[in-house]
């Protein structure tokens, strides 16, 4: 692994066109767990699986259960999470003019809390709220400060649900945002990929757009993309541990 770390440090040091794709393992390091995991007793509390709950049709039919799950499993952990050393390292790489963008399937806003600025949130963000009827983005405080379990829009007596501005099941992705991500990946010199993002749309599609030879896959099982990877870094610790060992001068 010493030779892989040497090469990774060399690529990062010499490049000014790095793109990083992050997934749930990045957020775990910040204290934001995977909200889709069902531990013992989960169904006793929430009645439905996360995959069922996180659909727009479920929100419309069973809003009480949607908001209970969202508050307990997503909103509260997000409020308690803090950027990790890995998050801070990406922010410093951006400030140093080396990292062009972060493409993330995470919805927690932790990259921005670490002072990263060019972050493409491919699945939206819990830091924004949305009223579909008004077609307006609303303050983050709408849901946590709501006096009722279900958050309602009070813009011009609207009364519709205020929901997190994330892509729920059965909803389309932002095609303009995906196209922007594709162009960033296509033009990248070094592409860093959190392996935990690989099972999330649209990450496999994004990787197909990469045209360089410095693809770095972190903590992935054997994948079809291994054959095009310049580096495979597995079983080397967390992202914070890996970046710490690189001893980058930022």
C-alpha cells in the first residue's frame, strides 16, 4: 500500500484538475449514519422500510410516517454531524486550486459546512426545503421549527407539505446538473471515487464519461471499473486516515 499512497500523493500534488465523487462512507466519518439501514425494531417504530418511505407517493399518502422517519433518522443526525478530516482536506484542496468539484450523492450538506464551495448535490440537499404547490424553495428552518409533526407551507395560505429538497423515489433527477457533472468528470485529470457511491445512480454513468488514466477507487469490492482504474485503494482505513497518511502540504 506504500507504493499506492506514494502514487496518490504524487497525482494530487501535481494536478490542478481533480474531481471527487463521494457517497455514504464519507458522511459516516462525519457522524451521519446510513439512514437506510434497518436495525432490530425498526419496523415496530416506522412500520415501513426506508425504501418504501422515501418515495413521493408515500409522502403524499402517509405524511405522518414520512416526517417521523425524516426527523428521527435524517434531520437529527445531520444536525449533530461535523465535518471530518477528509471533508476538511477536500475543502483545502479546492482552496489550493487543485480540486475542481465534488460530486456527491449525499444529501447532508457536510461538504459545504467544511467550506467546500463547488459541490454538485446530485440527489438534492436536506439543507433546502421545497413546496411543490408554490414551486418555491423555502428556509431550512421550516421543517425543524414546525409546530406540527407535518410541516406545512404558510406562503400565501398555501397549506401544502414543505418537504426536503431531495430526490425521492419516483422523481426525476436534475438533468442539467447531471450534464454538468458529466462534463466535469470528462475533463478531469484525477478522479477520486468513494466506493460507497458506486451503487447509487448516477455514479456508474459518470465513471463511463471519464477519459483520463488517473481514476482512484477507494474501498470498493472488485468491480468492472477495476480494469480502467489507475489506483485501487482497499482496506487502508477511513478517508480521514488515508488523507492523514498522505501528509499533503496544503
